[in-house]
């Protein structure tokens, strides 16, 4: 079966006004299957977010992109702005790590959810509002019919992220790119957002590219994993295999860097207590 998204030897280079060019992504290739959740992991600066921005056509003007990003046989890197905007609204959506990046602080939540429905789905204002309320309810925002008239600053951080997810999914795209979707949230809300994303993606049969540095999230959500280091993919494997038998030293380092509930000192103390 042909992948729903193919990234072929993607390169992203930034040309600063002063200084040497920076190669953020180098010869990166991977594919995303229909209904699959693909994790992309690596430390900050490894090229994960720049990959997402390149796919979505959201890089700044000083970026130079080469290679190919194919969706349904169409190379997204060759589309004009109008065609890309249409595809982004209907087929591919993104959730950012900071919901205030995605949500316009000057527009109500209602306006931000109904506009894509009217533009891309041709719904009337009344039908778009009803569908927007349903979208907020699906991401578990309480009293959605009242809260839809609020502005982003009137929502908590967790509710803003839920609203951003609702906005990304309201037109029912086939692919969701989630770029560090829980980074700005506290631990309890992080778990809720991860569970919500998993439920929504599985329930809709969507594909997701999940960008994160949290290996625990990868273990719970992802089918396959791409490990990024210095702009390159150093390992690609099924999630279960990667955690069981990591092939690259950098992957081993990432796995060893995971927080542990019990430190070695605690284990030693516990062992001593058991002996008594």
C-alpha cells in the first residue's frame, strides 16, 4: 500500500544576513502510512520542528528547501500558495506546542473554528457554529456552547491546547502533525492531551506525525519512530523494536535519558531494607 505522505531527501538550509548558512535538515527521508502514528524524536535543535514547518510550507523567507514532500502523488514543495492553503485546510493540519501560536488572540474561538468550515466545507454560518461546538465537545471542553464565544486568553493553557486540536481537526483532515503538543502544559494536563490525541486519531482512522522529545509519549502512541540527530535521521524502526533493541548509540542515549521513578540510590536503600 502506498504511503499517504512521503518525504524524500528533504533539506532545509537557513541563510542568515550575517554568518554562515545553517543546515537544519539534511537528506531526510521517511514515509507515513494511512492510519499510522509516526513518532519523530530527538533533542532540541535536531531538526524535528523544521521538518514539520517544511511539510506545511511555514518556513521563514530566509529558508531554502529542496527534496520532495509528496501527498497523494503531489509534491507539496512545488505548489503555489493558493493550492497549498487549500490542501493545508482540508487534508493536512498541524497542532503547535504553544496554542497561542495557532490561536489568534484577537478573534473568538467561534470565529477561528467556523472560518475553515465555511471556507473549506462550504457550511452556512449556523451549521458551522453547530459543528464547531461539537468539535469543542469532542475535545472535552465543558459548556462548549457558552465557551465558544470566548477569546483564547479566557481559556486555561490546557483548554487552549484542546481548542487548537479542535481547530486542526474540525475539517477532518487525513494527516495531523503534532509538534510538541504537550510541552507548554503541566504533567497532569499533558497526560490528558496525549490520551485525547490517541483517542481522536484512532477513532477517525487518521495518520499522525508526532514530534516530541518525550520517549514515554512515543511508547504509548507511536507505531514507528524516526530518531533525529543534527538534522539527520540516524535510525528508523518499529516502536516496539526500537525500545527493545535500539540500533544507534544516539538512540540508546535518548532512552537512557528518560526519567526513572526509582534512582539507583533508592534501589540500593530498598535492597538494604529488603535484606533486613
